[in-house]
């Protein structure tokens, strides 16, 4: 410490192979300095001023204190660099440290932290490395605990994995050593404050107007739908958009591992799974919530994602009067989605014959919507497929709309078209009886399909 009581400048050297500098300081020295000032301030600041939700006046007071401390230290930084340092320390004291600017950037959809020295973000479907670094793994773990403790979770060596939902709706997954070999790993899936609408999906060319018209009619007709796709393909986004077409007069129950759906209807009951405590007790799984939801007089049940035995109860609900249910599943094609559902049902009820399981699936599900993230980062609804029944021992399906990829442009963009296959869906008569009339030419192919 200096004579004034402020922390002295550190002179730690750089780690091997890292030559980054900030002003006249190497990166390691800069991080050490920031850490030292942070520790000093924690002892000096009024706890009330660093509460979880400090107001603007409290933040201004804390920032003024930080600037005063920084100004007393003889360091080779310019005034703008000192001001930047002061704001970074403010983020350490009141926010999430190095993560705070990333959490404030609404263009970022994913934050991926691979140890203390590698932080990647995804913007518009493209991964890019950032300049964000943590002092060390202990610093990263401290920030992680600040995140998860705010939602009543904990992560340490005795509980090295955690899934949590942040107050802004973002989803965070953490895994610590010894399970992760190269240090703590954190994945944060961001969700915008304003969810995307059908207009946004059209503007982003995730689907076209005829496809959207069909899906809107399918929701109104209470058809059971499964949205299939890989990680980050846009399953939850599409589910949010489709849910907006549900009548406000219906009672909707949502079931999720970590609540992230953003339904706008008034009559929505949100249920969330609960992990077991450190003794392995108290956990509540999705299957228990699905079973319980049937006793809550739902008009529609929305399961954020089926991953296991709960799919059996979901299918039974679909087959016993709870039409219009929606869910998502991880799969690479509509046919793969059916195979995964069948496998999950078998784990829940090993005594069922394969054919009986397939009949139950075929009678419960009407549409499978396949979404994909393409090589250029864009999302596309690649298939709208109708489940038509059984042929012998196989579930039969037919594609109504497909995205036909035609190549890659010179700037790396995917070229393709949405095409109606020319097949009229079997549920068209059901729509007509409900007074839902689709355009006559909706299912006419717009371009010849290549075989």
C-alpha cells in the first residue's frame, strides 16, 4: 500500500506467450492491479452501497470512490485508461466483473468461457473470440458463484455442475474441475428482453409467409407439434413465436428445466424443475411436473424440451384430450426426432412393444418442425413434416414444406429456397371444419423439386 492507504502498483510478469498490454502495463500487471484495488475497496466501502440492486446514486458514489483511489496510484496509464480501469473495477464491485460488458451487449446470443483466459461470444450465429480475460480460475469461480447464488444455486467441488436461470431469463451452465480438465467452463445462453416475433422470423428468413400461415392455422386448430433441432438452432425462439398464436382464453401450463419461455398470455402457469440438494434429495424432475400438470386443468401443455421419461406422459396427455400441446427435442431430422421419442418412451416403459409405442407416437403428434443453424450462422425451418399414421410397423410421414439448399455464395452465405412439396396435409379437413380456410395455392410447389 502507498502512504495514502491505496494499494501499491503490482509488478507481476506476463504469463508465457501473452504479450498483451494496457497502456504502460503488461496484461498480468494490469489484472493484478485491478484485483488489488478491488480487494482494498471491499474493506472500505459501505455494504449498503454494494447491495445487489444499487440505485444510480449509489453507483455514482462507488464510482467516485474508485476514481479517487485510482488517481492516487502512480501508474503508466492515460486519463481515459484510468477511467476505463475505474469502470472495470465498478463492474467487479457491483456487477459480474469482466462479464458485465458482455451481459449488457444485446447483440450477443451466447457467452462461452473456456477457463480464465478464453472467452468466446456468438453474434448472428458466428463465434468470435473476445479480449475478455479473468485474473485466474479463482477469479472466474468467484464471478460464477456471484451469478448462481443470486438464483439460489451453488457450485463448488462437491457440486461441480449447475444449471441456472438468471433474472433476465438467460440460461447458465457451469462445470468445474475435476470434471472439466482445463479449468472452469461456463456457457451462458442469452435471451433478449424483447422476444422475437413472427415478423422478425420472416425478416431473418427463418421461414416464409406460407409456412408461417400454416403454423398459425395449426396452433389455432390445436394440433400437437414437436420442434426438432440441434443446439442453438432456434427451437425455443420458434416455440415462443408459435405460443403467441394461442388464445388468451386458454389456460397454458409450461414445464421447463430452466424457465426461459416468454409467453405473453395472462393465464400462464410456469413450472420449473428443481435439482437435488447436496444429499441427493429434494429434486423434482420434468416427469413429475408433467403428471402434476394434468391435475391443474390445463388447456395446453408446453414442455420446453423433452429429454427423458417425461415424453411418455406428454404423449399420453396429447392422446387424452390435451390437444395443441407443444414441445422441443434435440434431433437432426424429423425422422430422427421420432426415433429419439421412441427411445425415450422405451426407457419410461420397458414393457411396451415397439409397435404399440409407435402407434402412440403416431396418434399423438401431428407436425414435426425441423430447424437448423446453417454454416453461415443463419437459422432456417428446414422441414414442416406431417405424421400421417402407421404403415405396417413404421410411422409414416410426409413433408409439406422444405428448405432446399442450393449452394454457398462468394461471401459465404447459404443460398436456398423454401418450397412447398405439393402435398396437401391430411389435417386440412380438420382445419376446414373449424372454419380455418387456407389459400388454395398454399401447397402448390413454387419451384420444381429435384429428386
